[in-house]
């Protein structure tokens, strides 16, 4: 029974009908209810999703442990969609614990990802930390998790765009689109390819954007096809032919009847097209309909929220979740107060700071992963400041930041420790790989002409690399030793820590 339910879960995005058909062969089992809850969530039927979860909770002891993690995931995303952020956080934290106990990388990575979704608009730096964790989990999990690696790439793209790193954001978005298409994860693919098309059109290449939304892969489900047709119309409304947009929207009226979750976007797109055609009365009429739609949706969400609350309190497990909610909410308030006092972002370079780096390292090490660290120090930086002043010194640090970012990988972390010291890090024991990346940055720094910034003093980098485990301070000490070995050897080089450095020191 469980093997068939696992297959149903695996194809839930690529072949919804097959997933449901397979699950129906095991009616009222825990797997059947959790899968149906997931599909109800996708259809924005949140009260039905919670009813399925309630039935699953009553028999959860009969199921393999991973199904409890999956149930927590669906509970969290439903609560997130209903605006219950604190309760959603509790569900995702429970999911993370359950996933690690079940040794399930999908639910572990999705827990990090969805916590990032919770944080992204209010605290993009903390969201970036979670998305990087999700990316690493899925990357290590291998080919079977390409769809979720694509999801993590997409969310990294969103947060890097929010932080102003557009080139890195665009590269991650292209990677996400390729990964989810290969995995046939159609709900993800529609989101990534439509976002990519809108960016390309905004940059001025409308024909390339049109090609993206009309180059349909074989096997695309009808609903995903229609959703993409909507985004093609949105593309025209914003950047192309508004009359063509209205024609496309009119053809989708039947699709919209079953997609209340898209109604706001649909009406806003229609209003933009009418406005661009000069039909301001028509645009105003549609905007009024949009306002009514938003009010009605809020009313329904309030009603659903009440039903969900009633459902949550009908089982002992959800009563325990409610108790945990208050404890987690208090912790979250405390973290927000602390974050207000000590930011996780360096003001000068925009990079994560020492606190972010330490949190990232501890998260990975506590999860049983080793990490590769590199200390990067700017040679002769005091001479730059002394000779040319701090404004030039600050410009040099920003230039070094850009060089390092250009040479590091998408999943790598770059942080500023303070002064002229940076740290680069990646998950896994990969001193050789990280050294190659940083050697490229070192050469680029050496070749760059810094005179344009007013710094006549040569700017070079000394780098020390090591693999770290628990305890973290030992890894930091080794990276520091390797970096100073590079300094003693004449600066402007990358050194990897080895036992001999202990003797030399």
C-alpha cells in the first residue's frame, strides 16, 4: 500500500490525475488524506484541506514517519495562505524536526524554503539564509529532487532581486526554469517561465518573452496550459498589444470560473489593458470589480480561518500545536527585537554580516553537515585608507565584494566579518572547489585597475581555506592560520590549511 502511495505523492505535480487515482485505491488511509489535503490546498480549498488533515491526524500512528512531516507541510502552507504566519511557522518547525527524524530531504528542504517564504518581504536577509539551506539540502539529495532544487533556485532568484543583485537573480531564475521543466513539475514551471518572460519583456525583448510563454512542453496539463495563456495575456497588457491581451483574457473566462485564486491578478491585468487602450471608464469599472473581489476574498478567508481554527482544536495534536504556537510566538517576538538592535546585514557592502555567517554555520553543523570556509583579507588595505582616505577605502571594499560575488557559486555564502576581512563558505567538504573559485577572484582583483577609484596602491587578496566541522571555532582558527600563511608567503595567494601550518605557526 505505502509504495503505491509514495508513487502517487511523487507525481502529484507532474500528473495530478494519476496521483489522485492511485491514492483513491487506498481510501481513508493516512497517505490518501494527506495527498488530498495537498491537492485541496493547490485548489485554494483550505477548509477541505484541513478536514483531510484532521482525518489523517487521527490515524497518523499507522503511517511511516514521513507522512507526519508531509501533513505538517500542508498544514503550514494552508495557514500561510490564510495569513496565520506565527501558526505556520510552528507547523514548519515541526515539519523540519519530523523530516530529520524520517531522514527525508524533500520535507527538510521544503521546511527551510517555506520559512523563507514567511520571512522574505519583511526580512530578506533571513529569508536568504533559509533559501540557501533549502538549496543545499536539495542539491545534496540528487537527481530525484530536481523539482525542489528548481523551487529553491526560484526563491533565491526572488530574494536576490529584492537585494538588488539582478544578474545573479536572472541566472538563478533561468536555472529554476530548466530544472522544473526537466522534472515536469508543472505548477512550479508555470511560475518560473512566466516570471522569466515578464522580466525579458520589461528589458525590451518582447518577442523573446512571447516565445517563452508559447513554447509549450509536451504533456503540459490543461490547467497549467490555461494559466500560461493568462500570463501571455498579462505580458501583452503590460508590455505588448493591449487589444491582444483583452482577446486572450476573454477566451479564459471559463478557466477563471474555477480559479478564484487568480481572479485578482486577472482583473488587474484587464484593467491595465483597458487603461493602455484609453478606455478609462472601462478600467475604472474593472478596478471597482477588483476592489469588490478583494473584499469578498477577505471575507471568505476570515470564514475559512474560523473553520480551520475549529478543526485544529478537535484533535489532541493540534491542541499541542496551539500551545507550541504561544511559545514560538514569544521566541519570534524576542528574535525580532534582537534583529532590530543587531542587523544581519553589513551596511557598507550589503553582504550578510558576522551574525548571519555564524547562524548559517551553526544551522548546517547542527544538521550534521560539514562546511568549507575561507577567510579573505585585502592586502595593504591600511595603506589605501592612510594614503587616500576612508571614502576610497570604502569604494575598494565594495569593489572587492563585487569581484567575490561574481566568482562564487549560487549556493555559496559571502559575508563581511569586519574591516577588510570577508568569509566565503559552502556546504560540504570541498576545499579544492572553493579554492578554485577564490583563485579566480584573486586573479581578477590583481588585474583590475583600481586607479579609477583613486587607489594607487595595488589591491590584492590573501585567502585561507579549510573544511570545518563541530566545533566551529576550530574551523575558524584553521582558516585564519591558512590566511596568515598566505600573508607570510608574500600575500596575493590562496592557501589551503594543512597540518604543517600548525608547525609553522
